[in-house]
């Protein structure tokens, strides 16, 4: 009865430990985080110069350009401070573009074309010059040199403008010079160096830019932004410029979102009151940020509810370690069906039914095979990660053999029968033979696929009843290997 | 009988040169593991019951001390055997002088498939059976000698063949 007392004590201890173990609350919560947005800031410039400012070093314009630079940095700093935003500053974007595949080779070819165009221009071959300059323009733009190195492209546009003005292609010249002054908004010219017609065209182009009739539209070509976003792996581009006369500066800002292939925000506000303008910028960015940041869908999943019921079936092999009536240990083989309930991750309650056949040994000391059915009921501790779970169990085992069990080491009893006069000593347990005792099992469960697992267990049973039977056959060491399903 | 054959082969391997033995050690280990696993799964194998059955003398014998056609019913259980020796006349009827005697185990060499057993004859003589199994023949045969203990001139070569592995109860009842 000592074993039963031990079982009872252990069961109480197990229940206390297991029930006080908290449920893993995290099991029920979705896992995953917020997606970090890659945000890039495109070059910010001042476009509010007048035509006359192209030929003079105006302190007001210089100040406006300084203010523009300050707002450029402020935009970048404000964005850098936002959660879940990874900022690519303008300088970083330019550097990344310069490091893209084929950039150096393409720029080198474009530069050659540009030089050739300039050469043809000086040789007074305007058509060939324009063809080469146009090719240089295309090559530069194909690798986004208008963002990475806009001054080179501005030079191309300037020569295109010069030739077109000389050819009296007024509209095309205007567009070329407009490109020049858009790409290089700080460029200045010496008064009287170029012919009057060219100076006039330059002034016209700058005036057009200053009126910003379609300036943002030119800067915000969605197809081009989308392609650029793919090249740089950027989610959102911030496009901004400062315009207006130096005493009435205004910031225009728009945010292109690659995910929707469109602009999420487009705002403009005066910079006359810097504090107010800074608040406006914060408002714009915060409003955009609130809607732009999203959960990382790739990582979002709700962990499936923890399975609590497990049913497995397996092959069971046993060895009777105590075999007082036979010379060799007796082997048994059979099958077991185990139902496990884990109401908490740490507590394991189980019931196991086993049917096994104990085989005649080599010496024939066991006179005949006998089939034994047993039922084990108990509890245990479960532990380990969900992929591999271990359990340590204690249970009450009731075994029953419905056939008579005969054992002897007397060879005459085996051949002539136990009732023969020649049979001197033999053991017989009449049916039904009953065992009752405590079972100790160490088990493991390895998840194969979702809902299915491989089960294994090894254990030993200590029987205390019936004393006669348990005295002859006791302490079966059993090992089970099988598979099961979780519910 | 495959178990005995395997065991014989194993003993032959054991007597091979040392180099061969070393080379075959892993194979032997695997074989031992497989045999062990098979033994675990079945509890016993054919070798433990190889001699069990009814063995009838292949030819009638006619000597001053043994006449007729003896039959041995042997129960073999691992390292031991027992049974009944039936003394039949040439017509197959139990001898009137001594119809039967119990077989008592003396020795059994499973590897060599050889055993020795004794039978108390009705006149008080003790007969010694020294027989060896040859399982390569069909039916299997036991061949060897039968002699009367302490009487060197009473030795007879004898061969039995297996007539049945099943032994009915009446063949176990020696009531003389």
C-alpha cells in the first residue's frame, strides 16, 4: 500500500503545481509587429526667383534658399522622429542611386554624348548636337540622374535651350530652359554674356517657374515616382518645394505612397511665421503618419488555440522485470490507446487502455501466452515547447488477465502437464488474474504536422495486488511508440 | 530450424581467422541486434523447440536386448528435454515386455544439436540415448547410438526420423 500512498501524495502535489501554473496569456494574443515604412525625401529647392534674379546675387533670394535648406532638414528631422519610419535622406537617396547597377556606365555614356553634343554645337552642327544632347538627356534620366546628379542634366538642358533658341524653336527652348532652372534652381548667369534672345528666354522660363503654374505636376509624375520607389525600395516619397517671393515664402509638400500608387497628402502653407509653419508641418506629417503606418501583415497571425485533448495509439512492448517463476524475463507486446487532457499547459490528466500478450519464453517456463488488459488513470506534469512536449505521469493501474497463468521450471510439468505425477512444482494463477498498482511514465510528444504528433513513452508499474500474482510477475517495464491527433 | 542454422553459422564464424572476425564484427553486431530484436518480439524461437516431436526409428532393429521399432516422443524446452520412449514391435504394437519408459534429460548442446538422455527400462536397465539432429534432411533425422549403461557390448547405432511435431496426449501417457 506504500505505492498507493505515494501515488496519492504525488497526485495532490502535481495538481497543486499544475493548477497554480498560469495559463500562457500570450498564447491567445496575435503575434507580429508594425511594418516599418521606408520614407525618402526628394531634393527640396526654392523656385520663387524672379527672372532678374538669374543675373544678380540677391541677398533676399540667398536668404530664401537658406530658409529652404532649413525646411528641408526640418522635414527630414521630423520624419526621422516618427515611429515605424525608416528615413532615407536626400543625400542617402542620391548615394543609393549612384550605387545602383549600371549607374556609372550609363552616366559615363551620357557624359560622352553630352560632350559630343557640345562639340557639334561648337562645330555649328545643331541637328547632330541636339540629337546627342537628347540622347544624353534620356540616358541621364534613365538612371534618375535628375535626382542623383541634377547639375549634369541641367547642363544638357542648357545646351539644348541654347541651340533651340538659336533655331528659333521658342517653345522647345522654353521647356529646355525651364528644365535647366528646375534641375538647378540656384544657377545664375552673367548679364550680357549670352545673346539677348537667350537671356530673354531664360527670364521667361524662370518667370514661368516662379508662377508655378504646373511645377508640382511636373515634379509629381506618379509613374516615374513609382519606378523610382521600386529601384530604391522606398514606400513613401516626400516631395516638397518652396516658392513665392522671398518675403512671402510658402512650402508645398506632397507625399507619394507607393502602396496606393498615389498621393496620400498634398498641402501648402506660408512660412512667414516659422513656429506656425512648423506646427503645420507637424500636423501634416502626423495626420499622414496616423494613416500610413500599418501592421506587418506578413507576420500577423493568431496563434491557434492550444489543443487540450490528445488521443494516441501505439505499439507497446513490455518486459516483466520481476519473474520469480521463470528463469528469463517475460516479454509482452500489444497496443495502447491513451487519452490525455491538458486543461493547463502544465497539467496532464490521462487514461490509458492497454492490451498486451505476454509470450511464452524460450525455456517454456511460461506454459502458455496470456492476454492482459490494463487501464491506467492518472495525472502528471507537462512541459516543453509546443513542438516537443514532455510529460511525467503517475497513475493507478488496474490489470486483468482472463486466462489462467501457469509457470514452472520443471520440464516434466511442461510436457506432461501440471496434473501429471511427474510434475513436481508449478505455479498457477487462476483466471481472472488481477494486478493493481502504481504506474510511473515518462512520455514525449513530437508534433509532426498541425494536429498530428508522434508519441512515445517509457514507464514502469509497481503492483501491490493481488499479492500472489504480483509476487510471481511484477514491475513490467513498458515502452510505447505511436501517433496521435490533438483536438 | 532456421534458428539452429543461424546459430551454427554464427559458431563457424566465431572460429574464423582473427582478421575476418574483426572485419565482420559490425555485421555480427547487427546480426546480434536483429536476433535480439526478433527474440524480444517472439519470446522464443524454433531452436528452443527443435527436438520436439515424434521420432520413429527408420528401420526395425533386432538384437538380443532390443527388438522392434522404437519411437521417441520428445518435449524440448530450451535447454531441457523430456519425453517418452515407446518400444514397438515390428508391427507397430507396444512391446509386451516393456511398452514404454520415460526419457530423462542428461545433456543438451543446442549449438551442436546434440543431446543425451536416459530411459529406465522395465528390467531395471538404464538406456542411454546419444543422438544428433540433422535438420538438412527431409524429414529431419536424429541419428546416434543407444546403449545400455555399464554394458559396453550393448551399443547400437540407430536413426530416427520425424513423423510429427504434434504429440497427442496418449503418446505422453506411459503407464506400465
